[in-house]
C-alpha cells in the first residue's frame, strides 16, 4: 500500500501548493510570482521548482516540477501553466490553466495509470480583487500498484481563495474509491477490500490575523463504506456518515466542536443504527496553538521532537484550563438505545508542578440496556480467556461461552455491590466523577471496598 499512499500524499501536496501559486499570477509580477510561490511552498516532503518561464504581452507559459519525497518513496509531477492576462479581460484580471503530468521516470505503475490523461487539471480565474475562483479536476482511473489494485472514481473541487491565501471556501467530491490490497505475510491476515462511495465535502475556512492556524467549518458526508476481509470473515458496511467540525477563535482561546453521525452499521448478525458522537475541545490557548503549528512544520515525521515541542508549551497550554468534552456517544440496537458521556478538564495552577492526581477533573456517565453492557464486557473477557488458553485442545466453544458468561455476571454483580453500577432491571446506569484526588460513584464517595470492586471488575 506504500505506493498508493505516496500517490495520495503527492496529490494533496499538489492541490495545496497549486492553489497558492495562482494567487501570485497577476499582471507584470507573474514571473516573480512563480519563483516566490515555489520557494514558499517548498517544505518537506514537497519541493517545487520553476524550470521554464516564457513571458508574452497577453499570455505567458511556464513549466514547474513538483517532487514529493518521503525518504522511502518519491513521486514527481511536471506542470504546464498557460496564463492569459490580456488584453483587458472584462470578467477577470487573468486566467491560468495548469495541467499536471506524471514524469516518465516516476514509478511505472503511475506512468501506466495516467498514460493518456492528466492526473490533475487546475483552472483559476484571478478577479479584480486578486482573489481566485478555482476548479480542480482529476480523472477516474484504474491501476495496480505492487499487487494492490486501485479504482479511483475521479475528483472535482470548486473553491474561492483570497489573494493572501488566508481564506478558502468551496466544495469537493469524489464519487467512489475501491482499494483491493494483495494479501501478504506482513498483513497478518488483516488485508481487506475497501469500497467508498459518495464522498463529498464543503469548507469555509480562514486564517485569523497574526495566527498560523485556520478556523471555520468543514462538512463531510460519505454515502457508504464497505470493508470486506480477504480471510473470509464477514464484511462490515456503514451507511450515511456525516461530520461537521467548527473551530472558532474567541478572544485568546480556540474552541472546536465536532458532531458526527452514522445512519447504520452492519456486520453479519450485528446491526447498529443512529450512531451519534458529539465532541468539544474548549479553551485552547491561541498563542500556544500558533507556536505549535509553526514549529511542528519543522519537525514533521519526528514523533520525539513533536512530543518535546508539546511539553515545552505545556504551562502556557494549561493556563487556559483546557477541556475535552465527549458530550454524547449514542447508538441504537435491537435491545434499545445506549448513551455514554465523558469529560476531562484541567483545574490546577499552571504555575506549579503538575500533579495528575489533583489537577484534573474527569466525569464518565453511561446509561444503556443491560445486554449491551454484557456484550461489551464479554468481548473483552473472551479475548483474554482465549489468549490464556491458547494451545489447549480440551476446551470447546460451549465451555468458553459458559466460562465467559459466568465471568461477566460476576464482574457486573461486583460493580453493583460496590455501588459503581445501578441496576434498573433491563437497563444499567453509572456516573463516576474524579475531582480533587477523590472518586465519587453515583453521587457517593467511593470507599476502599468500592475501589477494590472497581479494580476487580476491570476486563
């Protein structure tokens, strides 16, 4: 899958940098603009080089080379740019058509896939305000990459970008994508075909003055996704996924909400409907986020450097008392509707050494049909039981089922007895809260017996 991955990474890099290029192409500064754009967007793993520029009175042409090099794989695109900037266009100041092509020395799979077609065509119209109206298209194609098969249904995006690249608004669509990996020893039998259909996105983002990050909204929808394992296991399919993310700068903090839903998920005899997940990230320090965004670009691909960067700004981050809130995770099965909520927030003094036991406040709340909780526990208990008895030939499936059921019943009974779980006949509920170094269960302090019950019930 590496070659497919590098191709997708390359396409994203070209899309991002190509949009920036168009903003420079105005009037007599076109040639200067190409050089400036190439320098601005040449950041690892992308390198943009202007190879040729021919300037005319009313039109110009240019050629650029785009290289994406991750150290493991390298893919190159060449682009032909046809620029019209006169005489006196009425509707717009200039028009640019950029046609990308796979270089002949690129991996042969990509050369074959785009033998008679351009992998990307970018059309831009520069308005009198120097903002750009853009249309980006990529054709459908089928290809085989190192034994992995890929069927891409094409891509189209229409969007407007401001002259200083600080605002972008538009939509994008990808009708279908089919990935069929070749099974191999390194996939541990986990290889699976994936078919994705009806992928659409709408976005309206802008960069606040003086900041390095973007705020605004993104709406993503996916009509269906089907994953079919190569090892003969049952396929899994979801329908009608929707996600709306909204990020806003409010004073000196950034707040983000993510609301997502899935109409249905089906795998063999299991069916889950009306899944919802609503998340919130509150009070993120804007200054810290700008610094982290800027510096993280220099250490891409280095997890240790990113971790160190995060720790260096921890005091500034915690001073705003950030909070992660899982407002709701809910789903519906034949047994009924289940719902979970949780939150984690910093309550300490950022000027003092961090004390995880007292500086954080956490909340977990659940309410669900008893069979649903039993099923969740059973899957974990079964996994541990099978692992413990691996290689044993004298244990059959019925014995495993019986042992798992007894184990789950004992664990849940222990939670009820310790006051951690409320048994309401067909349903169970619980509310756990950690604050000031103390744990409460359903409104009551948890004593030593309760803590032992909690620990013993962990799967």
